C-alpha cells in the first residue's frame, strides 16, 4: 500500500548529499586557490611539480574526508526514505537501525521509528475493532438465518408435506418439486450460517473445529484433505483460536479456488515456543509477480492481531504452495 | 410397511389407544410448532396430545400425561432438547424422544446418546420422513447418525476418565443400569455423571445435514437396551 500512495508529481532533484558535497569541494578548492594567490602570488609560476602533487593530494584527501563525514550524516536520510517507501503496516516490525550518529538525521530515524510504532499499534487496534465487529456481525447474521429463515423454511416444508397428502395426484409431483427446492434452500441457509460462524469452535475447541472444517471442506469441494493434528497442543486464547481457524478456512478456500490441486494437507503442530498451522496443496504454486489479494491481506491482518506471523511460499517435494501461520505462545505486545 | 400392525409389546390397557402413537410436540418457533401439529394430526395413527414451546412446559406435561413419543426441537431458546430428553427419561414410564434439529450430525448424535434420546431428525428432512422416524422410534428402534471414530475421539478428549468409559459404553449401546453395574456406580452417581457429560458435550451442532445425506436411515444400529426397555 505504501507504493500505491507514491505521489505522481514528485519532481527530480539533485540529492542533498551531492549538493553539499559539491559545494564543499568547490569551496575547498577555491579556498586553497585564494590562499596561494594571496600568500604567495609569485610562487605560482615557479611551482615545483612535486609540490603541486602534494597540494593536489592534500586537497583530494580533505575532499574525501568531507565526503565521508557527509555520507555518514546524510546516509540515514536515504535509508529512511527507502524504508518509508517500502514500509507495509500489514508486515509490522521493520525499523531504522538506531545506531546512527547523534545528529538531526539520527534523531529523525528515532522519531520515524516511534511514528511507525504508533501507526502499527493504532492499526492493530483498528484492525482488531474491525475484525471483532465483523465477527459479531457474522454471528448475528448466522443466528438470524438459523433462527428465522431456517425455521420458517422448516415450517413451509412441514405444511407442504401435509398438503401433499390431500391434493390430486397430478399436482403431487409439483409439490414434490417445491419440497425439494425448499429443502435445498434450507440446506443452503444452514451451510451459510455455519460458514459465517463456526459453532464448533465455541463448543468443542480448535482441534475438533478444524477436524470438522476439513471434513466439511473435503465433502463440498472434492479436495482430499489430510489432517495432521499434533496430540499435545497447549491451550490457546479464544481470540487466537479464532484467528487460526479463520486462516485455515481462508487457506483451504484458496487451495480450492486457485491452486488447481486435488489434495491439501492441514497440519497443526507445536514447535518450540509456538504453535504452527500449515496448509499446503499440490497445485501450481504461487503466481509470479502478483500482488496479494484481499484474502491474503485478511489473513496477514488477523495474524498481526495476535502477534503471529504468516508466510506464504512455494514448497518443494511435490507440494505447491504453503500457508504457514506461526503463533508465539508468549505473545509480545 | 404397516406400522399399525405392531406387536402388542407396548402393553397399554386400552387396545385402541395402543394402536395410536401419542405425541408431544416441543418447538419454540410458532410456525414450526403449527406445522408439526398439522402434519402429525393428519397421520391416521398419530394423536398429538399437546404442542408446547418450552423445555419446562414439556417436562411438566409429560409428568402428568402418558406419551409415547416426544418430538423435541433441539434449540428451545432456554434449556435445549437434550435437557428435555434426560428429564423425560427419568420419568417412571419414559417416552421415546425424537430430537428435531436444524443439524443432525455425529457430534449432536453423540450428545443425544448421552441424553438417551432415541432419534435425531434433521429439520431439512421431509415431513413424511419425520413421521416415519416417529413410527420407528415408537417401535423401539434407535435412529441416530453414527459417530465417526475421529469425532468420537476428539469429543472424548473433553471428558474425564470415568466419563470416557461411560461415553464409550453408551456409544456401544450398553444400557445405563448395566453401565452403573459395570463401573460400580449407584444410579444417582451415574445420573450426575451423565448430566456433567451432557453439559460438556451439548450445544454441539456443527456439520451441515448434507454430510449425512447419503446415510441410510434404515441401517441404523439397534442396541439391545432400546429393545428390552420398559
């Protein structure tokens, strides 16, 4: 998103470093020339060549030292510009090295870091609020679908069953068709409600919810989904479980939509100090040079919310793409 | 199939009454309740004694009226259908219980086993299938979807060791009195364990009904406990 915000009317200019270095070099050369002319005007014509060499060498040395000092002062500014251009708040944690010399540039780097810190924390809070609102809304819609639409369709189905017994045989087949249509809608409503809100997560916890997700997903998409869920997993916060679940859901959806793979593997494991979720497919791998879509950004944002990292990469050995979520157990906030 | 030609094993005094299946409808949604009432009253072999909206009203009704089959919505707003099932099964003459649920999956089936419900019917089923299920349950069949081993395992993880044993035996179709005898529990101890288990396992609907679409109704197991009950 940082690159997209680049202003189009940015004008070309001579960089500060070149300008100051150029002016300094000119001033030095002019100063030496003036000194020679003022102090020893008659000597100019009788300069020995070795004296000239020494003079030029000294001058060059002075200019170089000047360049070096300037570079040290201005260098952080260039690094700062580069970082400011590439910084991406959905991949937090990138900072300027703060070992810069005590100068305005070093100060600026420090201030910049503080600003990033603030932006990232504000962004985390805003994302958290948005996602919490989204989850609450999903829950509300799921309940509404379930308690209202679903029940009313059930009632319609019951009435149809009853009416069917009383009508003329030639109408009966039509009523059967209507019944089938209502049943299909009822199943759609239930499926949508379940996708909106994984009740298994609240009721049975992450492991069972993932097991159910895989089974349901395999059933619907025709993908062969292998589950490899470790036995001894630590208890996770409900908030964390929801993130892991949603990332798994999104990753499986991506496999079905984009990978062209016929199988997927979901792995939940514990490695030292972290719980990792990995979803891989045997598909065509990541498309080259494409910008991450909304689904991937969403996964990143959710991951950032709980201090987890999300990596998406191609994996070898007959596999295609892997989404890997690493949740540190001691969350640094 | 002629369901009215059942054997006289129901053992009612009145011969005509024994022919009819006495039903209680429990659903908190007015439209569904009316739909159920209309459908069941239309069946020649059913008589609907009452249609109530809450779990408490259902239990109160069953305490003072003899019923054969209670058709109970799983979600009743307050206490759910499984609570009703456990309560009804503690009556001196327990009725059969059909849980009528938005979802009918393995997880809910397992909870139904703990609640001693006899049948689980998805609300996406046709009315005729529901009536069929009520008749079968009235005959003593058990109509619960099978619990897949992987799912049973993940549910078992939530239970204590005694509870796991009880759960396993219930899934195998062993009757509560036998379980109490095997584990050396008193009836009261087993009862309180079952309640605890139900609390841990209930509110569990997760899979959509289509997962069970191809599962045969007829092939459902018939544990001895239900055939020898009463």
